[in-house]
């Protein structure tokens, strides 16, 4: 029972590079979200999705793109990485609204 | 090691004490609340939840209290153990447009043997 799987676990990027953080869930959850976690800031919502083909912006969407072509996958794209995007990124999924969210183990991203 | 939470408020207790962690939430439209525990280097783990039509819910060694009048949530941990040491977050489900879950800043709990 894999739950929410994030890859990679660690990544170092140079400023201006692009990359995609992968997130997959095997629980058939409709809701998926991306958060970033910085020291002293808790978890901040970047983008979220309420089903395949439906996404919306969270609290800190700038610099990130998402799409949701399948129920299982919700990739997060950084088009041109900046040092301010150095953070730990968590993907989460929920079965429906008003239920708990299950989190992946996180991706630690460093932009130099 | 994990550097998240360098500036978080910290609650220090002795093993066996009861712990109370507080959270002020932001939106009166929030209708569902969750407490999460996060250990170093791991993702948040669900502890307990409560819906807005309740003011108290109990689990195993944990109790969540909700005061909608002052938009306050608390987590009580009975007989705190060293394994409870972690960062604790409250999260509120914003019921505006698409439902989304937003998190508070967090509190670090340190339990001394």
C-alpha cells in the first residue's frame, strides 16, 4: 500500500533550470495538493486539484505550474528555478472534501 | 537533519505530563479541522479531526477542542511520552469555492524523560 509517493527525495538545481516534481497516489483520491514548507512558515499551499482536469491556485502559486491529466498523478513544474524556491515540498491527497489529507515524504529542493 | 521549524513556538513538558497545544484559525467559513504531527524528515501524519458542528472529540490519548466563537482550536495530549516530541500543526478546511486545506505555523513539542 504505497499511499502518496513523491520523487525525487532530494534535488539540487541551478538558478534558471527547470524541473518537475512528481507525485502519485494509489488511493483513488479526487483531491490533490502541493505545499511548500520553509523554516518557521509551516506549510503553505501552492496549487491544488479537485479532480482530473481541474486545478486552482493556493497561497503561493507564483513560479509553479500544475496540471492534472489523471486521478493518480499531480506533477509540479518549476519553469525557471530561483533561490527563493529552496524549500521542502509536500504532496497530499484527500478522498473528498472534509476528510484527512495523506502526505508524501517530501522533496527537499535546493536552488543555487 | 531537518531544519524546518527553527523559529516555531516551543512547548517543553516532562514525560507523563498532559500537553495542550493551541491554534487560532483564520476563517469563520472553515468547517473542518485537523491536527497533524510531523517528525523530523517526514511528512505530516494525521492525529485527529473535528467538524464544525462539534466542540470536542476524543481519540486515543488525544482530545481536540473547538471554540468557534473565538476561532480557537486546541490539542490535548494525555500522559505525554518522549515519542510525542514533534512539530504539531492545525489545519482548517476553507469552505470557499473549491475546498482547500490550509495550515497554521505549528508548535514544537519537546518531551523530556
